[in-house]
């Protein structure tokens, strides 16, 4: 697998999902922190980091873009960027197809650089309160590694060597919702990934426990790498405290393994910093008052139109045949519909002449001079 073959496919994938992504509300943040870390030579020193990131998407489509910069006490530095696109398409009420793609690149002052492209197609099965998945990871990497040894002469630069590697291997795991309450939840995630790089078979097994309670979130990870009849442990903990809607305190400590594809060494990191972000969460969708919850298997669509005499809703699932909506006590009109699982566009027709989308809904141009809202239906959204 080569970069020149993967890149056109990634561009096509992003192009086909661009209209849906453009309809979403972006979430951006920047983290500034300091602590200690291991550089690309395997030497630990004090370090500072700056990491801006952007996320754009919904339950079925998520685009991520990020960058990071790190400086070390010896004067060295590392700068990198990452991007990723996650897609999910439901199959019936309990299954779905997923595709996660990612690309990253890093350059350093140590005359070493790395680049990686990967894709993970998978099949997901939802058995509430658990989700299990299985798939395959395809990855390719190119690295330019600077020599650690002293140059041969006073004017010679350290030699570099370029390495390209590809790998393919199975990935499977799952998520289990252990507990939930109004302001928080406890979730367990497990994952196993096996890959052969050169002649070495490596298997990573990880488990992560996340606890969310109001403004506090804590995630602990433990893992083990098995290769060449040896087992090495790794893991870490990360905690976050929301100080406001736009500011959070973040603490972390981890020990991470080497990257077999790029040749980057493993190491340790401890950090503390502040995260500045856009106001969390999408705007809430309208909700009618004085109305009981929809029956099982039905999806409620609603729009605020207090001055309307009649309101109807239509979408892709019924070939845009308008269905009458009902008025709630607060002027929010709603319709409870048995919509099949999938991703659909919809809109409301107000007083039989004007098409609208609800405030807070992800919307896009419908190609006829109007707007349509996006809707993804699965077991959870029902």
C-alpha cells in the first residue's frame, strides 16, 4: 500500500461527505501545557506542548483535524499534524458498517520525520448496553530517521535513512456501558489489534475505563504488547475538570509503546495544562411541552412555529410526502414517525408555503434554493 494510491481515495471520500460535514457545527479547542516527555532519541526531559484541534460532524460522520508542537529543554522540537474521517452507516436496528481513516505527519529538529496513513473498515453489532465490533486495519508509513551517532567529519551532517513499511491485521473490541445517571456515566472499552511489521508479529491489547460526572472526567488505560515471546505493559491516566463552558484543566500521565510502522521509540510523558474551547455541545432542538414521550420505535421531529396555522413534515424516507404535525402547548409542532434506520434529509412545511428546518439542527442546501436538515436514526436516537 502506497501513499500515492491511498491519497486519491481519501480525497474522494472527503469530497462525497463534504456537504454533510459543512452542515455541522464545528467544535474547536487548543491545549497549552507543560511537563516532561521523551523525545525521538528516547531521552526524557522537561517539555511544553501546544495542540489546537477541530472536530466537525455528527453520530454518523465525524471529521477531525489537529496539530501539535512540542519543545524540549535541550532545544529540540517536534511539530506534527493529524486528520481523520469516521463514517458509520446503520444496517437495520442492531448493526452498522464503519470506516475510520486517519493520516498524520511529524517533523523534528533531530532530522527525523514520520508520515502515516491508515484505514479501518469494520462491522458493528449493538446489543444494549454493549457494542462489539470487528474489522481490519490497513496502514502504511514512511519515515526519515536521522542518525544518533556523531558525524564523521566537522562539516558532515548526520546520515539519514528512509524506511517505508505497510501492515494489515485484524482489529476487534467493544464498549460496555456499566452505569449511567443524569450527569454522568461509566464506560468500559476493550480493543485488540494484531499486525506483522517486517518479520515481527505484534499484538496490542488495551482496556480503558472512563468515568464522567458533571464537570469531571477521568479515563484510565492499561495495555499489554506481546511480541517475540515477550510482554510489555503500557498505560496511563487522564483527568479533566471543566472550569467553565470554554475552559478546562487537564492532567495526564502515560507510558506508551514504540510505533513499529514508523520506528518511533516508546517513552513516557507527564503533563498539566489548560484547554480553551468553543462552547460545548450543539444547540438543543425544539421540544414540545405538555406531550408524552414518543412510543418505542418512533422518532420525534419538532420545530418551533408559534404563529403557524398548519405544519407538516416530510423527508427522504417517505419521498417527501408531507405528514401533518401536532402543536404543543409552547408553540412547538411535532410528529412521531416510524422512520427506518439510516441517514435522511427532512424539513417542515409551514402554512403549506414555506419550508423550514428546526433551530439547532444540522442543515444543508437541498439543491432547490432551500434547506434540509440531517437526521440519523438508530436504536439510540429512537
